[in-house]
C-alpha cells in the first residue's frame, strides 16, 4: 500500500512521522510540490493508493482580502481536481476540513449532516472543497471537520492556540482571551488515530466532526486550564470577540457533535490531550 501526504505543516509532518513506521508513505510539500499544479497532482494520485490532503491556506484574515485567489485555488479548486483524479483512478481520499464551514448555524451542537453557512472566505472555500468531493461520487473518502488543531510539530512556530497561550503565560505576557467562542479543539494525535482507523477500513466512508471530548468550553476556559497546568501566575483577561478588530468574521459556536465518530474510535478528553501536549513540548 502506497500513501501520499499532501502538506507538511504541523499535522502533515507528524502524520508522516507516525504512519511511515507502518506503511510506505511519501510526503509532498511546497515549494517542490504545488497542489495547484494539476500535472503534479495527477501524477501523485496515479502512483498511490491513498491520498491524505493536509494542504490548505489557513490564514483566515489574509484570505478575506489579499489572498482570496490563493484560497480559492488551494482550498477549493485543487480539492475539486484532487477528487476528480481520485475518482478516475479509483483511489481512497482523506481530506482535512474545518469547523469554519458551519458559520452562523447556532445550534446547541453542530452535526455533520447540517448544511454549512460560512461567514468568511476561508470557510466558504473549504466548504466548496468538501462539496466537490461529495459530488464527484468517490467510492471511498473521509472528510474530517476539525477545530483549532494543536500538535507538537506546531510548537516551534507557535502556530496553534495552545502553544500561543503557553508561550505567553511562560513569558509572563498578559493576554486577552475571548470567552464567547465555544467548542473543544482537536489534537493532531486524535486526527492521526482517526486516519489510521480509516486506512484499516474500521471507519465507514463519509463526513465526520472531530474534536477532543469533554464539556462545552470557551477559549478562555482552555487558556485558564493551560495556566493551571503550567503553574503560571500571569494574568488572563476575559474579553469578547467583537473587542478584536479582525478582518474576517469569526463564528462563536464550534461546539461540534462527535457522536458519529465515537461509534468507531475512543476520543480522548481535551484536558488529557492538552496535558500530553504540554509534557511533549516543555
């Protein structure tokens, strides 16, 4: 079995480190690989059995104005072309999506079956990418809607929420954290475990929400938990989303229902996942 991973960010790089111990895996990343290059993309799909797409433009604010074309090409058009090639060559596709596709659907819990209603360009392009996979009619695909991904390979560049909070607290930098954005976040380890189960044909084809488990929490609650874990005395100021002047709108509800995925895997508690992350990156 040959597996291709597209993208070498905090998820793609850790995924490669983990599953290459069991499978023949190749990782393709910018600038040598450009997911928008259809010749490269088609050639990769041809020679692999499973394609795992971790490539994306996730710069939500820049996408809203100066990077609209790039987001369209990377988050939507390239995904559509990837789906076409996977369908043509009968390959298995795993695609990482986002809670941002839900937008302003303010249900108590957001279910996989709900139609998206994105409120920013990033969410819109990712949602269109999802729809292109479904509409292409692939025989075997997995779409994971994740939220606030954090993993050890994102620590050095501080590209995830947990690391940014940890760094500020350890360096006694007073921080403001919103208490009106709710929902658990997702560890890379949980995503990788889910992908492995799908590779082993232990999870049916389809769309799944995926976050770590636990009670409904806000970003402020998560920050306070991190502060407790590292015994910091630094101050965390509670605030609201509308106090920040961001280019792109942010949805307040990312409380994803994970009942569907829990039928097939054990989902670790968020507190335990954060503790493990802090131990790995200290």
